[in-house]
C-alpha cells in the first residue's frame, strides 16, 4: 500500500485498516506457529504496512 493512497483516506478508514492489519498479522503468526505456512514474508509485509498506516494516522491526528 502506497503512502499517497493512505493520505487520501479518512481517519476512520485508517482505523479500520489498522484493525484489519493487526488481525492479518496475528493470523499469519498463528499459521506459522502451527506449521500451516512456511512463508514469513507475509508477516513482514503486513508489519510494514501497519507502520505506514500508523505513521499517516499520526500525521493526520497531529495536523
């Protein structure tokens, strides 16, 4: 997800996206622990997306 796309979203949309990303990270970690998945790259991508969303959310709240 690009930062430009995130900046166009509202605060409420970003908060929903944060919840979705956290759930995705949790599910991916559980799949990895239960040996359902061998791909830990998905966790890294989701964490980076979450960091981007949180950064944009902080910018919007402080502005």
